[in-house]
């Protein structure tokens, strides 16, 4: 057993920000399943949306967010996050984050932030570090964490399940006491205990066959919270990024929306522009509209991809503004200064998640959730581009303040049982795990993708239920492995996505069902909420 004052599951912007805020008040364990820099944050290219320009305003940012959210955003949450954004950005800069700048008049100091524009935004408000913003944020936060003696990072550790008082039969009120954690290198399971546990585990892109997310994005936090008894909401709203690089050797490489913000145009293989038929903003329409348009055009034409063309901009500008995209595409034989980029939509962002209030509190005492794993009401039915990093910063601040104020005394003398693992080895285990993993991702892509139908959802639900039976048998009979744990989690998340999609009898935002092709006014401001039946 390992005892702490705070446990943070995840090492992205949400988890690291929270850890830095609470570290002066106690010992913090950061549990991360690969190395400390491996997170969805690290792969974020576009940037952070925040009001920092004289031409912009909080009212405009709020309006753009509510419009993208298609009637499901919680306006009070949106206003809080938008209005507190600039202060959190300043804190990030003070920690060493360096955002891209451009020349400005001498009376303004000679330099100003270089603000980008992305789909759904009415003004330029995206702070970025060229096209590697996430990597720079992660660098600044990890450097700050390294200077904090109260924080200990456990790399290559994966959380298995939450330890709760109800699971132990100790209380009527459900309280989180920590988590069982699998040490992959030591091949053993530890009980991490603390009065405060934070889920900052990111999203679930790997539940789909094609995704912009790294391999770690298996929805672990949502799955654990659901099994622990927490409410989960709006999982049907999975955002598909319209422009993932299409190349047989390029794994999950995102072409930032900022490329379209700087003038990139979507074209069919014959060079024809097509977005003007779908939205007045054309290639800068909100992501759900662009992804559905590309999906529709590819199905109508039989094309395997579309083009994203920005060759009309000067080569020097493109190389300076998008150095990572330029270099990566060059490795695959594509020169973005001379030829269009082949792109397809791919699963990108989970708008639903563990239900929290504005302070990151779940309905399990002592359990908090921040970032992509949480459902705060900011994103509604469709996340506005680059609002996610902003949400993580602001909500981490609120969660830390509440966690410090509400923290109970350290957990002692609870006799938390040690982990009991199966003792069998099976030579076929890895074959079954890899087969089931592949089947879940393929059926989710085919049946629960950008466009759904009732029949497809029914088929998906039946297959997932059968697969979960097989997974349960392996989980309880054999020694745990990280692959088995992740398979169990993506199966749970797949079930939640399908069940939420079946509950919503309309099309809204990212959820498009051909059997209900229009929004249903009765479902405006209504969330799809699931709780595990005990």
C-alpha cells in the first residue's frame, strides 16, 4: 500500500495543473501509464482559445461556444471558464510557457501574441506555440513539477479500479479511498490511498479504428468511474476531427484546424471545392459539419480521402507557422507548400464523460475529474476548437481549491484488502485480447461513427455485450496485463457511447442519426446520463 494526500491519475495539462496547485498542502502521487510526457495534451497542435485581443470579447467567445454546443452547453459554466481563461493563461506563461509572437507597433511593445483562428470562432483568439502547442505546455508544466518536492511521478503504472467505501461494504455514502494500480515493470498491483483522487485520464479515441489520439487514450477514467458508481453523461458526442493525415505509414497524425484557419481549403480529388454546399463558413465551419460533409462526399464519390489545399500561401509562411506538420508530411513524401494534403476524418475528442460540477466534484465523495475525462457542460453537443486546454486549466484551479478545502484526514486503519489476481497463464490470451480489441474498434467505426442509425446501434450493442462476457472471463481468471486492462476499459466505454446514442432520439451536434435527422426541441438542454446498476 502507498499512502498520499492526493492521487492524480494522468499526466496531461489537467493532472499536472492540479498537482501543482495542491502540492503545497500535501504529498501528491501522479500515476501515468507510460512516460510522464505521453498524454493527449502532448499531441495538441492548435492551441488554447482565450480572449486576449482588443478586437475580441468574453461575450463573443461565450456566444461562439454556445453556438457550437448546439443547445447543450451550461451557460454559467461557459461564462466562468471563458472569463477566467486569461488569468490561467498568465499563470502558464509565468511557469515558462512560450507562446508564438509577432511584430507589433513600437508603442505596443514591439511584440504581441500571434493569435490563430479555427472553425467556429468569430475572432482570432487561439494562442499557440507554432503547431506544437501541447508539447510546449507539457514541457513547461513538467519542468514546474520537477521543482516541487511534494510530487512523486509513477511512470508505467496503470490504474485498474477505484477503491470505494461501498465496494468495501464500509459505508452508505460512497467515498473514493484511492485506486488499485498495476506496476507494469514490477508486474505487481499496489493499493494507492488518499482522501482525494483526481481523474485526469483524458479521452477514449482508441475505441475507434481511426483516431488522432495516442495509444494511451482508452477511456480508463470514465470506465473506472462508471464501475465505481459515478454518473456518466453525453458519451454519444464523440468529435471526429475532419483532417487526419491519410497515408498508410502515418499513424494518427493530425493536420491542425489552424491550417484551415490560415486559408486551407478542402477539395475533392478532382480539385473541386465542396464545403460551400454545406455551410456559409465553408472550410471553417464547425467540426461536426465539416466531418459529416467529408464523410458524405467520400461515400458519394467512392474516394478514400479528400484534399486539404494551402499551396496558395507563401512557402516561407507555411514552414514558419506549421514546422511540425511540414516536416512530418515531408517524411511521407508530401510537400505542403507545393501539393495538397490527403486527409480523412478520425475520432478526436470525447465531449461527454464523468459528470462534475464547476469544481470538478463527481457524485462520489473524494473523487474529482478534470479535462477530457470530465463532463462539465462546457462543450455541450460539440466542442468549439481549442476550448479543451482552456477548460483543463480553469477547472484544475477550481478542483484544487475545492479539494484542499474539503480534504479529510489521511486514510488510515481501513484495512483495505490487497489485490487478489488470478494465477493462471494462457498461451491464447494475447490472441484473444488483440482480436477483441480490433473487433471493438472496427464495429465502433462502422456502426457508431460519424453517422448512425438505430439498427447499427442495436448491432453494436449486441456485439459489445458478447465481447464483454469474454473479457470478463479473462479478467477474473488470468493474471492482469496492461493490454487486458485497456481492452476491458474500451469495451466499457464503447458500451456507454452506444447506450447514450440509443437514448437520444434526435440528431444534435456530433450525434447524427439518420432515423432522427433533425434536432428535437424536447431534448435541448437534456443530457443522457448513465449509472451502473448494482
